[in-house]
């Protein structure tokens, strides 16, 4: 007898009534196919070439974009299905959405973010390795290159950079600040934006050796490279501090891997900040009450993949730590990023001596299970 009572291999194939719910499987596979189509079109320069052409026939598009003529009508039809192409008696052309997000000339271009997702080193291309429960989780390390830096910038510009900059600029002391330290600011957007708002401000970005030339190249595009320096280093090796210290220190998404030694990490950073200076910490946190909204499951995986396995927990604990080590006017500003809920923590250094904060460290991290893995709070 068949072990699965729902399957009878003796049924006539012609009599099998296949469930209509198969459409959900088709939609999953269609999503992958649409992604591959957009990825290939970006690599071929399809969208920018269509903008240059204006309304055109399938034959003209195939010749200009160097697309196999046998596929061009199907590609245009598929792009029309997802509202990236429209057509009339004059021919085919891009929609406003396509010009906004898929043209390299657009301020809102997202093409590098799309292509970075599909590269071989992306954790989404080997999720099994990441999820494998054999010892410590294996976080796939990407090879850092220009594509990844541009991808990070395109993700950050979707509201996160604006929220962080507004939070800093709104502080009354911001206009008086002269020196900024941006730790791990690989895309440079925070330093660029703050220098644009304060003409007296100069910035130093600390990044890993292989990232330094990439960040420098990104900065040069905004014509502020005379006021922003990129130096090799990381959060554990902060050297060459200027004698007059820093007026602003910014860390964005840098503390996840230091969640179990948060006090000593922050103390090292705070020592470099001048009295009256501003400390800015921008990180993803678990959503309030640790609730995952319906439809956010994929984004939650993304948050874990980019937060060393788990976002931080309990932002109020971070505020307690800063107040204990001599900060005043500490603000917690929740905001949404491309990867969901985050909290901007900003405080002003009062100049008091540092105090040990081991008693509050536990509030900043998720609980630990018996095997040392993080658990959701």
C-alpha cells in the first residue's frame, strides 16, 4: 500500500484533477524569470538605449540594443506586463517607472542594487550555506567592488540617508561642528550630505583597505573630495586621531558584530569625541514587540543576513548606556529603511568620565540559546 494515502499511483492520468492553487508555484518561478530578464536587460544597457531612441519598433530596438530579434517582441511584451514598457502607434517606449529606477542617468537608479543581488557571492545565491545548522552560522563574504558600493548607496538613498542626515542636522550644535569621523561609511553618502549642509565641516571616513579607493571614487562624483578623506582602518583599529579630536562620530550598521562587547567598543569611540560633540548610531533593531508583519518575511531574512545574524534589540538599552557614559539630550528616532525598522540614536557628549556599563550591555542584544546563537527577543 502507498504510504501517502492522498496519492494513488493506479489513477488514470487522464482523470487527475490538478489543484488550481498551483498558481502560487507559477508566481514564484515567474518572479525568478522576471528578475533574470531585468538583470540581463541592465547588463545590455537596454533601458538607457531605449531612452536615447525614443519610440521605436521591435526591429529598431533589436538592432540598437543588439538583442536577438527572435526574442525582442517577447521581452517587450514581458516588460509591458510589469509596467516598464508601454506602446502606441509610434512604437515601444519606457514608462516613467522604468526611466526613474532603471536608467543610470536617474538620481533614483536601482540597477546596481538589482545586479548585486544576483551575483555569485550574494548570500541569496547560496542561502543553504548560510542557514546550515552545523556549528557557527556561515556568513558569505562578498568580494567588495564598485558594484557593491554603488548597491549600498542605492539602497541607502531610499529614505535611510535622508532620515539620518535630518536627525543630525536638526541638532542645534550641528552648525558649530568642524570635524566628522564616519566609521564604515563605505558609500560616503552621510559624509557627503553633512558636508553639503555645513560648509565648515570636514570629514574622515574609515574603511577597509580594499574599500578605500572605491569610496574615494564615489565621493569625487559629488565635488566634495577636497573636504572628505578616506583612510584605512576599522572600528577595532582607530588610529591617527587629530589632536583636536572629532565633533561628530557616526556609526551606521557597525555594531552588530560587537553586540557582546558593546560597552568597551563604545568607550573606545567616545574617547575620540570632543566634549559637546555628537555621537550618531544608526542601526536596525527588532521591530516593536518583535512582531513581523504579514508580507515582511523575506525582508526579515535580509535584515538577518546584513546584521550578522540578528538586528540589535531594545534601543532603550542603548540610550541607557550613552547616558551612563556622559551623554545628554539622547534621542531615539525610529525610522524605516529599505530593510525595515531601524533606530537612530543621537546624543551630546557632556564631558563626564566614562563609567563601566556591563550591567546594561545585555539590553542591547537578543537572548542567547544554549549553543551560543542569538534568539529573537
